[in-house]
C-alpha cells in the first residue's frame, strides 16, 4: 500500500518533469535548405521596391508596409497583400507591381514578427495579428472595394480573418495556395520539407495554454528550410504564439463554413509544398463553391513570381464576385 501511494503521489512530479524536458529540449530541428523556396527570389529585380512606410498599432509599435500606387486613372479598389511564412513584404513585390499596373492600390504588409515589424519570430499574444490588420485599415484607409490576398501561410491567415468577427472589413478574399494546417488533406508532411516542427515542445505548450499558462509562448516551435543567406534577412523560426496566429484556424473546416464574404483561390498545379488538386473538394465539403484556379506548370514560389501565374492572380482580383458563393 505505501508503494502504491508513493507511486500515485509521484505522478504529478513526473508530469511536471516531462513538461520541463519537452520545453527545454523538444524544440524544432534545423532543416536542410530548400532550394525551390530560396533560389527563385535571386532573379527578382528589386530596384523599384518601394521604401517601407509605417503605421502605429494599438500597442504603440510601428509596423511596416509598402505602398504601390495604382496606374494612372481611378483606382479599381485596394488590395492588401500578406506574405508567406518566414518572408516579408518584399517577397510580394512582383505581384504587387502587377496588381498596381492593373489599376489597384496595393499594400504589401510586413506582418508583425517579420521584416521591419516587431521582433522577428515573435508576437505578444494569439490574436495580435488580427488586431494589427484592423489597425492598419484604420490608419491607412485603403480604397474600396477592398481585397485581402494572402499567400501560403498568409493565405491561411486570410482565411482566419475571413472567418472571424471582423470579416466585413474586407469586401472579398483571395487565397493564394493557402496553407490550411497540418491536418488538411491539402498539406504535405513537413510542408514538403519546408518546415521542421518541435513536436514535444508544441504539445507541452498546447497543454499549458489549455490550462491558462502562457508564460512560455515565446519559445520557438517551427524552423524553416532557409539557406544561410536568407536566414540572415528573413525569419528562420516561429514562437508558439506566432505559429498559432499566422495561418488558418486549427478547425479550418469551421473557418471555411464561417467565411461569409466572396472568396477565390489560385494555386500552382505543381506546388511542392501543398497538394493543390484537393482544394476544390475541401471547400465543397463545407458547402462552399469557391472558384479555384490551378495554373499549369507552376510550383509554390513561382505562383507569386512567374508571369503566367501573376497574370492569373491579377485576373482573379479583377473578377471577384459580388456575392459570397455558397453562403
């Protein structure tokens, strides 16, 4: 009996020890550099990249964005661009130029935790990115109709915003090869080699957050497959809070059902990170007939760089429906 009692009393101690070990040593490994993500940007002409502008968020922080005025003539509306994981506003430069040349007023954001916005790889709390986006709209006031266009993890974040209580701040949404989360049938394991996850630490932090403990949410749980050159200028890792906020909600199916504004999706047929052929079925399963355009011969990064892919995105930005499909 004393042995049973001792074993029972030791369980909480063992649980605490396991959590501590997971937090201390269960972080993400360093992935090998992924050439198909790192290399395409080296041929981009950044000579006409606009200087960053800033706006003040509600916590007093200065957050950065780049503005691209529309071609001469009345603006067709505004487009807010959200970059992918580890990136910055500069990664959206080619697409932003094309949208501006087509008559849109374009704004490419440095999402907090990236580029010139805040501390790279970290945010203060889950939900801060949504607050930042609302603050950007209030400070800059882009012209309407207004489109939120997000790429990759930024596309998942666009879905997050489109499904939330502030979805009507945008008139329409454009998802560019959106990452819907690890459980989605569109997602390849480890993002096709792009990301390493510190699973023990992630599980430990999820348990602590469920218990209301958020003191360790700055610990990194994701690392990206950047080469040394890119690692010095981009965001090589994400904290738990940034990972949890910058992407689709965990229940992406409920998010699709909750999205009430017009939405379209564009992706490359040969995307090496995402199984793009399954997007249509994922949205249709939730009762949403979202138009999906798959561009032949296009991989993940070329979706925002290759002329034929950029032209397809611009076309969908022009042709957004006035009513939400399937709603």
